[in-house]
């Protein structure tokens, strides 16, 4: 690439009639017309931009509204380049200026999609990954400069209600003109002037051709090894009626169920606070491989997803989201575990051919009125899941069959009302009521002596009934001046649950039974205060929680009736420096007490070799979190950086005793024993677009320190689990016919255990390099290669892998393309990863899908 050094060129832009010109656009372009740098003049009419010396000579263009533009050829960079513009009163329609890739107006930042779009990018989710400052995690959640977005709009409308994975995967990139980030976005209109938000939102500004008519995309494909694909996506955006729909079938490892995930904050809190949200019995407990699903995951899946927004009246909408996903998947793996035990290592081996059959239905019916005076929302949500699993499992002690049928039925309704009564007085009311029913029926043909008898406990059958009714009420009043706002919140929550289980060992007639009723109620009073100035914001709340727990073990006659009072503290402080740079400090405390699973005295089967029971007492976990962060943002130079330091700690009155037999049978028991867990982490992130190279550079570093007690085989041991992860990515489009993406990740995990004969220090070192190259040698052809290298170096052994895919695309016209892919070109047979924590060192080996040739046709409807 030669000697690439940048120099700063600066100057003043003034008017011929006197005075400087603010917000004038100064754009540097090379001899081919490519933008290599740009800047805007500040309040003093001064601009600064960085250019690369080996791009000279280059052109400087200066534009300003109502002024004639100036073009100047630069052969050598001097100290200053000043410009004087002539006044020209013109109509806006006469201006034909190549827009910069990023523009800013108030709290709205606009990214030009065509600038960041690569030749092979077909959907908007692909383009979002190219934009500096925007990140998408493995589940599809979008964040901007480290903060999760609170809304995903399509031309200003929230059609999907938090389930925006569908938009990422289906909206054609060619239909989107701008990606807009709405900083400090408060989606509730009545709160915008009294309770500003610090969270961003994202809006897709569509091109005119995508509006007011039915548009969409379809793809069909077939390949070797029984691979097939058929997808159709439609979108219709009219003034009063908007809809985005998808129907599809595939066996190419596309996981349609992820498109039903709701990323909204309330949905996240509901998932974590709903009783019995996860099954008791697990057919497998593995770490997800750090390779693409298409390499190891075999599925047959379908989807029918309907999302509709109806404008009933001004600022009143009806939102309907209905999704159904049937899926059958299978995986083949082997697993070796080395538990750290005071008596030495306990080894465990298994291999399994596992098949799952799932049916998932998610619905959301929502009415919303969002005016400047009142906000009203009624949201009815239903979740229905049926999961049937069958596994043929081979262990170091013999073989067995396991069957599991697990259902999740969840129905809840939320009513929210926020009213502005005048003079800064706001009333906020929220009611949520719900019902969950999560039965399980599990069976294993076990011969591992799991119940502790001297003969094999064959034909274990476990039936579980879990039901819960819950009610949450909250009301708050906020009143104050523009800067100072005191508040008072009152809340009452109650959940009534029953848990019944029966574990039958049919051949030896041994039973483990639970019949538990459980009621938890909370009364909460939360005074709070918010102070806001131009650059400073301070929030403090003091939740005073009085909690009552009543539980009865009907079989054993045991009863708990206790109350807990705990004052908590939550603090949030932010200070804005020059520009949009922010310093923040957070402190939160929380109290978590027993759920029904924590006090079961009868044993339940957690997996084919693990039994769990507990002493009958209330579990109390007191958690604290403190975080300090600094975020730097220079939007027009496309430079983002952040550094954060976090501490989280949990003080508990109990711990799970982990007893492992020499044969690898595990007994878990919650016992009364005070202990604490401490975690420290440091995270650094940056994202910088280099104009001269047309490349985005993204380095990151995460350091994590964990101190965790482990009670194993009668001994309380301290465990240390520390890790360092470094990432570096380069994403570039130096010329229109070539682009690339390179990501390197490296992680070191250090564990120190004091588990007797297996005490010591252990280390895993692993990483990967991923390179994606795309060439467009002609307007009709696109060639892509994807190369991936992975390595593991741990106390168990070493391994390394090199994998490759190739893809050819023929663009028949603007609406149709033909794709030919070769997946797993080297026909890798298996993949082994190593995992290390304070409990064990593990090896997991996955059988990979064979080399596949796949042909598909994609066309715009």
C-alpha cells in the first residue's frame, strides 16, 4: 500500500459580503471521484480535514447553502487553504451535491447506505454491520456506541415492536436511503420534555420507490446433502396500513426462531423475572461452538411471520405481530469433562445423537396512543412452545436413551398510562398480569446408579407440573421544575406458584416426589430525585422493599412464612463534555430471594447423571453493581471510542453443594452457607473510519477477573477465573469492485482451583482469524471467499482448524440474481473446542456437516 501518511489541511470559509460561513461542507476527492475526506466548518468558519499524501493531487470542493460552490485542485498541502464564496440565492432543488457519507442535524445522525453498502450486501442487516459505531450481537440486538437501541423504526414507524431481527434479515439494502441514529431518544411523547432518555433509536429512511406499494424479495435454492431453501418476504407501507411479512422453509441452518425475539427492555425484564422460565431437565449442556451454524447445525425449519401496524387515528395505532416456527434439528457430538475434585480429577465422557422437534408461537396484540398529553398502551402477549427431544447417548458407563417433552405456555397483559396533568406533574400507572404453565415429561433408560442404589436405576420417568399466576402494579408521581424533579413510586407485586414433580424408577419402585405451594409478594416504596442541567444529569432512587414469602411442602409438612425488609440504592450520574463525549457513573443494588426451585426437598432430575434437591429455607442474594464509563464520539469524522470499568458482587446466605461420585454421578444440594462472588471487568472499544483507505478499524479489549467459591465434595474452595479477550477487525471497500472483512480474536483463560489433589493453575488459549474477500470483476459477477482459522491450546491438548467457503453470484438484472455456493470446501469432518472454568476442564467435539454445493435464485418482487 506504500507509505500511507496523513496530513491535516485547514482553512477558513468566508462570504464575499463579509463574515464567516458556518456548516459549510468541505469534501476532498481523488482523481477517480472517490471521497477521501470531508469536514464541516465550525462557528468560526474554520474546517480541518485529514488527507493521505499518496492520493495527491486531489480536489477540494466547498459547498454552502445559498452560496456558489468552489473547486480547487491541490498539488501540495500548504499551511492553509482559505475560501471565499459568492452569494447565490437559489432554490434548494437546484443544488446537486454529492452528499457526505455521514451528516448530523441536532440529535439525528444519518448514514448514507450506498456509501457503506458492499457489492454482496443484499439485506439491510449486512449494511448495518459495516457502519462504524453500530454493533449487532449474536442474537441480533443492535447497539450504538455501546448502548442498546430502544426503538427500531421503519420510516418513522415502530412496526415490529422490538422484534426487529426480521427487518435486519429481510429488508433489501437497495430500498433504504439512510440509516438514522436518533440520539437521546425518548419514544414516549409525553415524557420528551420532562424525562429525556440517554438511549439511542434507529430509523431506516426508505427510498421513494419502496413506499406506498407492495415490495419484497424471494429466494429459492437446492443443494447436495438434502439442502433446500424457500423464502418470501413482503413489505407494504401505506399511510394508514403498514405490514412486513415472511414465509419460509429451509434445511441450511437458518434459525427462524431468532426472528421472534423481542429486544425491548420490558421483554428482557419479563424473560428474567417470569417464574419457571427455563426447563428443569436438560438433554445436553454444551457451549455453543464459535463457528457458523451452517457448519455443524442440521435443521428442517419453517416460519410464518406477520407484522402489521394500523393507524386508527392521529397518534393511535394497533400493532399485531404473529409468528409461528416449526423446527426439527439434530446434532452429533462427543463430550469429555474433567471435574476438579478434592480427591483428584473425575472424568466423564459421553457422545450423543440428539434430535429436537420444536413448535413455537409468539403473538403480540398492542394498542398504543402516544400524544404530547397522554400515553396509553395495552399489550397482550402469548408464548407457546412445545419441545420434544430424543437422544441416543453413549457414556463411559454404558448407553441409554433419553426422551423429553417440555411445554411453555405464557399469557400476559400489560396496561400502561402516563398522563401529563400540567405544570410538570406526571402520573405513571402500570399493571401487568400473567399466567405460566410449563409441564415436563422426561424419561431415560438409565444404568448409571443415579439414585444411589446398588442396582441400576433403569427406566427413570419424571413428570413435572409448574404453574404460576402473577400480578405487578406500579404507580408513580413526578413533579418539579425544569431542572429538579422529585418522584414517588408505589408498587405491589404478587406471584402464586405450584410445583409438583414425581421421579419414578419403574423397575425398583423408588420415588422422589415434590408438592410445593409458593407465594411471594412485594410492597415497594421508591422515593427518587432527578436533577438535569445542560451538561449534567443526576438520578437517585431509594427502593424500600418489604417482601413476604409463604411456602408449604405438602408432603413433608414443612412451612415457611417469613418477611424481609431491605432498603436499596440506585444512582446514575452523567456529564457531557464538549461535543457528544460522556462520562457516566452507575451504582445499583438489588435483592433476589427464593424461587420454588430453590427449596425443593425431593430430588429432581437435572440431566441424565445429575440429581438436585435443597434444604428448606429462604435463599437471599444481595447484589451490587458499580460502573464507570467514558464514551467519545466524533460523528462527522466517524470515530467512536469507549472505556468502561465494572464491578459486580453478590452476597448470598447459601451455596450449591456439588458432590461428584467416582463414576461421574452428580448430586446438587442448596445448603445454608454464607459466601460472596466478585467480578471485575475492564472493556475498551473503538471504531474509526479511515477515509483515505475507505476502511473501518475496530479494536477491542476485555479483561475480566472473577472470584467465585465452590463447594465440592464437602470442601468449600475458592476459585479464580480470569480472562483476557482481544479483537481486531478491518472492514473496507477501497474500490467499488473489491471489499474485505478481517477479524482476529484471541482469548486467554486462567483458572486457579484449590480442589485438593486437582488444585493448581490451568490455562486455555484460543483464537480465530476470519477473512471474507469479495470481488466484482464485472457489473454482472460477484466472487466471494470466506476463510476461517481456529486454534485451541489448553491443559487437555491442542487443536487447529482451517475452513473455507466460496460463493459466486451472477446479477442477471437489477431484480434477479443467481448464487452458487461451496460450503465446507475442505470437507472438515469434526471440530473440537476446549472450555475451562472453576468447576472443570472440558473438550467438546462436534460432527460437522459435509461439503455442500448449493444453488439459489433470488429476485425482488
